[in-house]
C-alpha cells in the first residue's frame, strides 16, 4: 500500500519540480483562482491576458469596471457573468483589508470563506499560492488519483480530505513548498495519465502501487 508521501516522491521523480502558480503577481494568482472554477487553465490564461491588455489586472481597476465590461473581458473563462460578480465581491473585500500577512492562516481562511463565490478549494488556492500558507488543495484530480490508489474515499467531504492530507504529511519539512509542488504534480498526472476516461495506465509511474485497471 502506498503512502501519501511515497506518491509524492514517485510523481516528483517522474515529472520534476513544478514551480506553480504561473503568475506575475500575488493579485494575479487570486484572480486566476476565481476564474479557474469549472474551466480549463488555457481559458483562464486568455481571460488574464484580456485583463492585462486593458491594464485592468488590479483590484482598483476591476472595481472601476462595469459588470458588463468585466464580464466581456473574462468571457473565455466561462460562466463570465457569475465570475464577474465573484471577482467584484473578492476585490471589494480585498480593498478593505489591512495587515493580511499578520493574520493566522485559520483567521485568513475563515475571512476568505465569507466572500460570496469563494469556496474551500478557491480559498486554499489563494492561501497556498498567493499567501504562501500551508493549506493542501483538494480538487477533482486529487480525488480521482487517490481513490484509485485506495488511499481515500472520493465521496468524503472537502474538509475531511484536506485534513487527512495535512495530517499524513505533517512530519515533512517546508510544507508550503511541498503542498505547492504536490498539488501541481497531481494536476499534471491527472491531465496526462490518470484521466477520467481512458487512463494511460501502462505509462503511469504509480502503476505498481495502483490496482485500478486490473
């Protein structure tokens, strides 16, 4: 039976360090975390580039934009009217904050979850990749890979799985770096190999530990 850390070491040995999140600023990470809900990253990149092209990738600029104009700029990310409102909600909250770096991770997470449109996965994306806090991100890729490895029940709640991963990796050093790299490796592996349909099990670096297709 594989362990949570042995899965990381095998993925890291196979793919190397990932160095996520791709962004030029902390604020771009936050916007990307909201836009990536229910869409592919390639669609998010187009929306981010559209915002940059109009010099609108800042909190103040987004708040100044009309809802319709913001929705038009982020149209490629899908659900653009919903996401435009969520971005406005987030920016309204963010513009009022002071000394965020001095808040505990639990306090900051609780605050993020009060924002309409920011759920646990988005909050943890922002905490890990923008604020560099040790929060493990659980997504559909994580549920898929680790349920196939029989390490989790994919139907368990987000919070129970997040705490499980964090507890299983509690002895490891530099958790921010580890969680960052681990999540990126999971995404890479799930997209290319451990796919929802027609997984490429013969090329899987975890195949000796996985009995999904036997």
